[in-house]
């Protein structure tokens, strides 16, 4: 290691070490080095004294803890400055914020250097400077000399911030794999990616990164072989099949060079047929997009001035120039409920739309943004970022390489994009009178407008030349072609709604927007008017038909008619079939109406119906997509809750996916209205959608809300489940030490309240966590604890699950005889319970264990039994995978004909379901032919 020859230098990425003027110093006894490590991890920020004490004594400090810490601090100061007088503070280690901080700069600590180099790499990659990006990245990764910092202090193995640092390393390694593909420099990063993948053998995204890097380096055969190695390891040690990201990496490596499979998103909303005017603005924006760099146009203007319509119309006009797709998102920067989208949520959605599997999306926003820029490199994509709150919300969403174009809309002035990103600024003013007249002609017909020019001018004045107001008035006038436009103008003039604070203020505005809304609202039938008012209570960005029926407490058919009337009046937009939303100004107006015209009891009843709808439908969906999970005991739904009718698991998953942004808003809304019981239950019901779709940051946020809610309820059991859910979320984010800490809290609560099932699940989760942390001995102990508890309480289904866990851990430890014993016992229970899927899984695991023990005949019998069950269940994909393993056992035993038969049956299934592994298996069969000759 090269260290500076002058001054102090510290290392925490590996053994904790310190140098002065190039000479290594003795950092002292273990506890003193623990203190130094914690200070280095926190540097240059202060570390509270309580955190230092917790790290030193793991929550059980002596009475003298504070004095001991002060003594260690004094000793460290004299390590850094030997001539320092007793009790002097010195230059480096200073008191701050109730604790201490190391006053160091980036060049003095390897961890800070790592972070600085990582940032340099991401910046260079975003600007398409390949050499600089790769050099900085490799320099950063080279600073790591051991997987877990600090390598020599076992005492710190459970210190949560260290897990986060390790995750930074793996995130940067994933970026190395992405850069390898993007810049064609796989040979430079291959060894680094390979090393990281070896250190984390069960991290599927890292293994996928190695497969991608190998394939990009021209080593396709090794890439495919590595996939098989990983697949076998996951099956043997964890009892699972490869996830979607590994599958995607395998598919990409299997393709012939030059034939990549590329996702081309097409997310633009429909163009408005009545869009008119803005010719000069459109021409300027389209011309700006002709440059051969990333082009950004920032469009600002008041609410209702038509920014979204302009951006969408522009995007449709230029879509042909961007053949790799169009990305669109409503950032909800001015949502009345305050639920603006985070950059992490948007990046997650964009990356999925661009073909990245959820399991391959990094956890940090910085790493997500870097991957996003990497995926867009070399592609021509149009990006529409609508309704931005500020520059910080937008900046991570900007592409980094030439070829893409971005348009951003906001009510705020986005000068920061102009200054820092070179954006072209466009401020949309009110529609010029001629353009407003053209808009009315398109809605009402040229003849009707030409027949009453004075009335047309008056309508335009009353609408303040605001496109939103004009659209609402035009929609009502179009629905009543027999009404003279002069009558419309008189009605607008006579509207008494002139309440303060809602006028569409701005230069040249002469109309009151509330007056226009009121004029259209009062023309509604009573059911539609009531539903419109109640929409002011709905917390989400849009609403489905069932939820609207629940909100109003009416049958679906009545809700459908009311929504159709609101669409015709342009008070609501059906932006996709069966999904409705309001402009946020209209939502705010509806909120005022419901407060004024609906009494408190009516509002409370609507809120209860809506809450029951979302909670009970979410739990129904969850039971359909995961029928073996524990069923929630929910309070019965109230009358009119309109639980959605979900026919099967596919329908349930569609509902969960469509409603996901709404359900997140509902959780925040529950917290605001004090519906703490509903909040905790809904978060619990959504855990699978969080886990399966990769919404892990949202999951953490939701679980923290559930913890607060359970605390307000003073419900120990609910608090235990909330901590357990946070453990699962942290596990997905790779924050394994944090996950274990939350799990310990959950287990303590389960024991206190006597929830034996909850306690058992804590052992099951601890088993998996210890497997991830490569602590097989601890994993075995936790699995045994789970089994003993489930036996004690007589939970047979959970006993079967625990036995399966125990078998998987035994296999991981190489004890295949024990794996057979546990899986055989699990199989007996699964057969009694009639769970055929679980039976098939047990037979399959037993087949692998027998194969490892050299009992090929027994392995064949196990795999055959699994195939028979899967065939009856019509689980074709898993049947094909089991047939592959059956064929491999036959081939290993020299039974070529049986191997050919099993693999041929697998190929037939794979071909029918368009499975990507069919060709590889055909190659295996061809190889059998050569062997037999």
C-alpha cells in the first residue's frame, strides 16, 4: 500500500491502521482501535458519545464507560501527536455535538478516498469520459483489502454502519460491470468483478454482473458455465432457483453477438387532439433537440397554463427521432397531498422500463443514477419529466451521454438547470387570444365560434386565457350544442364563486379559476357532484373504479356513470382504461367543496369505506399471489367498501402493480388521519409487492411508519411485526447488520407478548440472515430453534417450512445426509397437509442430496417423483428445470438414453413456453449423441 509521506493517514478498509509521515504507528489495544474505527467510519462528521459506547460494549456498558472513552480519546490524541500535553485537545480528535470527530480530509482516510473516487467515476461516466471513469473506479476498488472493514476487529462485526460501507463496495462493483459493457473495457474490470462475486457467492446481482462482464469480454462459454455454477450453488445451499436478474444475464450471454435484446419503453400519455397554438415555443424546443448532445428544455409557468399538454405534444412530435423509446413520469411536485415522487422511485421505474430486472437495481440513488446513465449510453431516448418540484428532484434523472433529449416542466423557475446543465429555458405564458380562439374552434366547431365572436371573446376573458379553464368550459359547451355561447358567457359572468386565494393570478389574468370550476360543477347531476367532492379526500395520484365506488359508497355501475359524467365535463381525465385523475387544482377545489358541503360524519364514513377498500383488497390480492403466507386477521369491512373482485393471482398482481403508487399515498394518509391500525395492517399486506418488485426504499419508509403507528397504539405484537418487516426490508437492501438488529427487537417483543408464531418467524428470518452473512453455524442454530418452537406450539405447516430450512442449511454445510433426513420429515408433513408444491420441492432437494452422496438411483427416483407432481400441477417451468436435473443424473450414471429422454421432454416444455434455455439443452442432447457413438 502506498501512503502519503507527509502528515497523518488512516485506513479502515481492512485492518485499522494509522501512519504519520509514512511510518506506521501502533494504534493501541483492541478497544482503542474499535474507537478509532468507529470515528473513521463516521468521519468527518461527529460520532455521538452514546454511539461510541454502544460500539465498544455492545449495549452493556460499565458505569465507567464515559471515563474509559475519554481515556482512549486522550491516548489516541497522543498517538497522533506524541508531544501533545496531557488533557490538551490537539489538532485531530476534537469534541463535537456531544461526542467526538476526526478532523480529517478526503486524502487522509482510505474510506473517504474511496467515496471521492467513486463520485469521480460516476461523474466521468455520466459525461462519457470512459478512461477517466474506469481509472477512478479501479483506483477506488483497489483501496479495499478485505471484504469486511475493519478486518481485524471481530468486536465490530455487528456495527450497522460497517454493513452500509460494504454495500458501497458492492454497489460500485455492480457499476464496474455496467461500465464494462457500456465502454467495452471488460478486460480491465473483469478481475475486480470476479473477486467481488467470489466474496458474495449468494448475491445474485453480483453474480449476474460477472456473467455480463465475462460475456462482454468474449468469454461466453465461461459466462454460461458460471451461470450453471451459481444455479447449482443456489439450489444446493439455499434451495432456490436463480432470480430474474440472473436469468436476464444468462439470456443476454446466450444470445449471438450483435443480436441484443433491447427494451424500448413507450410511456408517453396520449396527445391531446385539441392541442393548439404554441407554434413558436414548439419550433424553438424542437430546434434545440437537433443538437448532438444531451438536450434539456426546462418549461415553467403557472398552474393550468398547459405545460403538461405542451410537453406531451412536443414529445409525440419528436418521437420518431428517438427510436430507442420514450420515458415519461409525473413527478407530482405540487401534489396537494405533498406526495412528490423521490428520485429513487423514478429511477427504479425507469430502469425497469429500460429492461433492468428489479433484483439488479442498486440500493443507493447515486448507484441507480449511474446505472441509468449507463443503460442510456449510446441510445436515443426522449425523457419527459413532468411537474417537477425543484432542480434536486430532477438532476439524478438526467441522462449523461449524447443522443437523448429531456423536457422538464415545473411551476417553479428551474434556473439551476440552465446554469449547471445548460438547459434551454422556456416560460409558458397565458394563451394568446388567437390561440385561445383556435382551441375553442377545435372543441366547438368553427361555425359555432364564428357565429358569436363577442361571446367567444367574453368566454376567453372569463377563463383568463388559461388552457385548463378553457377546456372545462369548452367541454360543457360541447355537451350542450343547443346553448348559445352568449348564454355561457352570461353564466360565467354571473357566477358568484369569488373566494380568495384560488384566483389564477398572474400577468394578464382577468378570470377567476374557481368561478369556472364552480360553473361546471353546478351543472353536474347530484351523484357526479357528490363523487367529485369526495375525490378531494382521496390521497393518491389517481383512482380506480372500485375505489371510486367505495369512496362514494355506491355500486360500481353508478360510480362508472358518475365518472363518465366528470370526464365529459373535463373535471376528471381517464388517463388509462379504468383509471381516473384530476388536475391538482381541481383536486384542491374538490377538497374545499367536501369540507364545505359534506358534514364531518359524511367525510368520516367515506374515509372508512375507502380505507376498508384498500386494506381488504390488498390482503385478498396478497392471499392470491402468496397463498401459503399467514392470513391477516382484519376487522370486517364496513358497508359500501366495494372490495375488488380479483379472479386469480394474475389479476391480483395487476391490481397491486396498478395501485402501488396509490397504496403508498394511502399509508401516508393513514398516518395523517390517525388510522394507525389500518396503517400497520396495510404495510404488512404489501410486503410481498415490496420484496418482489424491488421497492425496498419505500418498504423501509412504510415499515418506519408502521413502527410509529404501533407505538402510538401501544401494541407490542404490532410493533414486533413492524420491526420484523423492517428487518426484511433492510435485508433486501444489503443492510444485514441493521436487519439483524431490527430482528432482535422484534424477537424480544414477540417473547414479551407471548406471540410464539412471531417468535418462530424471527428464527426463520435469522436463519436466512446468517446464511447471507456466511455464518452457517449460527444459521443452523436458528433453524433448530425455529423447529423446536413450532413443534412446541403444534404448528405443522411451519414445522414443515422449518424442516426445509434446516435441510437447506445442512446442505450448505455439506451434511447431505442430514439434508435428506430433514427434507424427508418435511415431506411427510407436506403430504399430510396436501401441499403438492412443497412436496415437489422436497423431492427435488432430496434428489440433489442423493446425487451429492453418489446415490444416483435414489436421486433418479426423487427427481421422478418431483416431475410427476409438477406435471399434475401444470407447473411447466419448474417441471422443465427438474427434468434437466433428472437428465444430468442419468448422464452422470452413463444412462445416455434416459438422459436424452428427460432432456427431450424438458426441451418440449421449454419450446412451448418460450423458455430461453431450450437451445442450450438441445446442445446437451447433441453432445449425448456424440458420446453414445
